[in-house]
């Protein structure tokens, strides 16, 4: 197949309607004027990403271990895992920057690494560490990046106002990147990733190191991209981010998948009841008293976690201990993650 025909396959496509929480997203956002390719319905690959039994071995160490998962077109899929779980290695393999030791990868319907260069024409990337050109201005960074995609200066310049608007950096267009805050740099990196109007965004920890308002700004921008039908692969070790953003996710540990599903299903299936966090006192002593009344107890440092549907009864028992502070809350993805990766010291 000629390269032009293959490039045709990379045009932004109408997304599959097979989405869970993504389908609930309304479409109040105005369109961002990006890219040079027009949507072309009915011919998109259903799976934006497909990994089959992918393994990566670095110097005899298996860092990705027979991993299989698929990301449907139009969904936000999370790769969740602690430091060293293999998240960035997976993103590098998806981009053809690292070749798997075994297994098969397809991205936007193209085999990778074989056709990685073509696949990358349809991908926008935010790498884990900022790789903006610090000496260039915001506008210059967008211009230089667009040229990687063989876009003419005129075509990029036409896009720049909408990219700046997307990044909320209109006032900073001629400011050097070295003078931007961390949040602004991340927003610029995200806007830069849209220069080629990609179907698929691969975002490696896009909000790590940002303060809460900056994280919320990025999440809001990501939601607007999902509304526009983009597919997002998001790696993170922040549970709240994964719970907020992802339609589905897989939890990795040591390169292996230890759970996969929509966040709420994982929370329901793996935890399934509210949590009372207990601060103060001796967690071992307290656990002896409350254990008969709870589904499960976990201790992490000096905090006791009581998983229970009988919170009134448990609270009554906890009143026997003076000076405790209690926090009752619904279970969340962090509970799932810590349960799977081992927080509990007793059952
Ligand atoms: N080029 C390389 N050569 C050798 N080992 C590597 C290489 N790249 C990654 N590794 C190892 O692979 C493992 C997974 O690393 P990776 O960067 O993919 O993890 P991660 O989940 O992205 O972690 P983090 O949350 O810290 O970014 C680590 O043990 C790392 O040391
Ligand atoms: Mg990483």
C-alpha cells in the first residue's frame, strides 16, 4: 500500500459510539481550529490501540510482562501504576521509540514499530518531562513543532490563535518558555501536541508536579478534547486523575496488569463499601475492637482504614477510644490501588 493511501487512513475520524461514561459528555465546547485534515466518518479503526502479549525486557529485566489491552476510539484509557511500573516504556513502544521484545502492537490500525512513522502522524504526544524549547517563545515553539509535520508556516500561523486560546496563553504568545510557570508549560505542551490535529493523544503524566488549579485546567482541556472525539491514553499515578478522567483503565505493577475496567466498577468490585479512616490512637489496639464489626481492616502507617457498611456500629465502637479523628468517605480508586498493590498489614 502506498504511503499516501496509508496517510489517508490517519485522517481524523468520527468516533465510535461504543463508549461508556464518555457517551455522557455533552458538546458545549466550541471547536478548536486545529489541523489540516477533515473528519471522514465510518472508516476509523474501532480500536485506536491494541496490544497483544507485549513484553519488554531491558538487560534481562522484564519491565513489561505479556501485557494485552485495547483502547477504543473516542475513549480515555488510563495506565495507572507506581514508579517503575512500565507506563513510560509502554508509551515509548506505542510511538515506535522502543521495540518490544515480544508481542504485537497496533496503533490507529497500523502495526508498530513497522509503520510507526505513519501512525505518529495521527498521534499527539505529551511526554513525561517537558521538552519545549526554553529559549524560544510560545509562538516559536508551536511553529517549530508544526514543521515536523511538514506543515507550511502559513498553515501553522493560521492555527496558532486557536492553539493559544486552547492553552489559555494568548497573552504569552511572545514570552520565552523559560519564563512560563509549570502549569503554563504543560498547557503549551498539550496545545503543541494538537498541531497535527491528532486522532490519538498519548499523555505521559500530564499533570505531575502541577498545583491543584493547574491540574484542573489541564483536566478541563482534556475533557474538551474528548468531547471533540479524540482518543486519549493517559498515564498517571494519581488516582483522583484516573478516576476523574478515564472511561477505563488498567492498573500495572512491575509491568504486569493487575486489574482492568471502568474506575467505578473497579471500586465497586474490589472495595464495595464506604471507608472510615481513623487517625490517632494505637491502630493495632483499635483494630482488635472494631474488627468483628467491619468487612475489612487495613493499617497504613498510623492510619487505620475500616471498610464497613455498618458505619454507625463502628463509630459507636470507636467512641471507646478518646481523641480519635475520623474521616468517613466513599471508597475510591486509591483504595483499589493500595488494596491491589498491598497496603494491608492485616485482614
Ligand atoms: N532504556 C532503559 N534501559 C533500561 N531500563 C529501563 C529503560 N527504560 C526504562 N527502564 C526500566 O524499566 C522500568 C519501567 O520504567 P518506566 O519508565 O517505564 O516506568 P514508569 O511506570 O513510567 O515510572 P514513573 O512513574 O517513574 O515514570 C524501570 O525499572 C526502569 O528502570
Ligand atoms: Mg514514566
